[in-house]
């Protein structure tokens, strides 16, 4: 692309960024934290699995505690990857009681297939 072509695309880019900022602000208001992939994943996991999230600055070894079921009271570190990534960030000082890894869509389909569920 030439400089002139790029310059013509700046208004469209500015419009898209404005839209994204509006959406990010609405998401941050909903979840009560800055809109980052990990914060969104922690929020979703907290709703689905009954986890009370720790304050971001007070607890670095886990994201929160289960509030119901057989894991009630146990600490959990949520790992959410919306894209295919083979990474798991382990916290070791001290270890959380459990890790909850929420896979990307393709890996989720693989897990369901491997387990024979639909």
C-alpha cells in the first residue's frame, strides 16, 4: 500500500477504534474491571461456576474461591484463552487449590468429542 491509500483509511480506523472503545467501556462497566481478556474470562467463570473473585491487588496466587458445591471454599486460578494457545500459566507461591482452564472454541470441540459428549 502507498502512503496515500493508508491516509485514506485513517477515518475508517478512527471510527472502528471509537466503536471498540465504546464497547470496552460497556463491558468494563458490566464486569467491574478493565476490559482485558483475562478479566472477562474470570467474570464469566465466576458466574458459571460460582466463584467469588478476589480483589485484583490483594490476592496474586488465585483469582478467587468457589462458593458452592463440593469445591466450596477452595481457591481457583482461572485461565481463559479465546484463541488456540497451548499455554498454562502456573502460580506457585502458594499454589491455588485448583486451576480452571477455559479452552478456545476448537479445543472445546475436541474435548467434547474425545469425551463422547455433544
